[in-house]
C-alpha cells in the first residue's frame, strides 16, 4: 500500500484524482495539503475538507501557501473550475472538522520524519508547499520515497502559454526548486495528460452507478462544468475533459502504462517563456551553460501513455 500525501488545489480534476485515490485499495491518503492555484488556498482547504468528509473520510487537511514563492500573485480563473473550484455547486451540506493547525509544509516535514522513506508525495497544484517544505527541511528528499507531480510539458504545447503548463507557471520558482532538489521525482505533464480524454458521460454514469451518493453527485456536477469549459475551448474533444491530475495516481499504481525518459529539467523563470519546463533530453550531456551541469538531479519524465489502459483502470 502506498502512503500518500496529496498536495492539491481542488479544482475539478484534483477532485477526480482524490476520489480515484480514496477508492483504490493500494493507496492510503494520510493527508491532504492545499495550495492556491485553481482557487484561493482558503477555498482549496475548504474543498479538501468537504470532498473528504462527504465521502466519510477523516483525513487530515493542512492549509498551505497562499501566494507563489517569488512571482506576483494572480487571480484564480473561475471559468475553468468555477469560483468555488467545484463547478459552482448550488449548495453544500455542513461537514464536521477543521484544518490542521500545522501548515502544509510543516505537515509534510513532520510526516516525512515520522515515516522516513515511506511517503509518496503526489503534487497536483502549484508547488509552493514543496518549496516551503524543502526550505524547512533540506534533507526532505532523503526522507521521501518519491514525488509524483502533475507539471509541465516537453513536446506538447502549454496550456497557459505556448510553452507553459499551469502548475509550473503559477509558481515557477517553487517548481524549479522541486526539479533541482534531488529526490526521486516523476513528472506527469501535458505530454501524457493531453492524451487521456474523459467523456462527461462517464461521470454521469458514475453518479448513477453509486445511486446518487452525495460525493459522486458533487463530482459529477463539477465534471460537467469542467467539460463545458473544454467544449468551448477544445470543441474537437466533444463534451469531455483531460484527466490531468488523476494521471499522477495512475502512475503511482500502474507505472508500466507510461513511457518515460530521464533528464535534467529546469524552469524558465522570467520573460515571455516563463513557466516553461526545459528538459535535457540527451540525459546527461555536458553543456556549457551554467545550470545544466552533468551532476544535477534528473527527473523521470512521462513522454507517452497507453491512454486506453489508463481509462479502463480509471473506470474500474
Ligand atoms: C493543472 O492545472 C490545474 O488547472 C489542474 O488542476 C491541473 O493540476 C493542469 O495544467
Ligand atoms: Ca490541480
């Protein structure tokens, strides 16, 4: 069983990922840490509590970074995930419980120390909490089993600019810290998430299958809103959405569905290309440019995915 801390900005596809993880027998989510991104961090924390409580799970939720490490803060784009991050739910039931008194970074460090070498950090929002945790505990990469991040892109065009993916673009400095920290790091980016298209009908069927359990109805509502956005943005997909965040958990339990390549990854920190993930695809050439020294840590980058197998695993 994989012990996981889920670092997230829920967010519709974040919610899909969380429910996939909670339903999977080989995944134990020991904590949810939240960040700004798709919504404010306050909303992300409220959503983490809400999503876990309405499916009957008392998982600790620790609130994290409200703003990027260095970049000026922006405003969450309500038209993609809704102003509330869950497709503008018409109402919410009251749920018990509150966020931990520890910050997300403190929670990550405390858990890593309590379970050295056992924790997989699955990070699917901007990476401010990982950046802060690395500053708190520079030895963190040795304590964490692996980091699987929904981040970046190598060949596929970006989704906030021609070259940048949203989670990296939202906090490029934090992302670059994560890429250079030297842990066992897997990047699940647009090169694979744009291959896995989930039809809106899938979520309707899921809600029906679970006889309209509140959690599945909530997910279905959020998913329909998300698919509406994609229908405007990418009519070629039909009424459907990309799986993005859910693929991190698919990688966790079924890495054999992905083709990967190892190489040093860095982030462009300024200018028109800011937030771009640049990968040394030669995997260890000696470049003259500072920042690309041979000894620098490598990232395992997902380049291709068996989309059909992925979808059937998600539907199980
Ligand atoms: C990523 O950005 C967010 O909008 C999604 O939740 C996902 O984590 C995709 O670029
Ligand atoms: Ca996300």
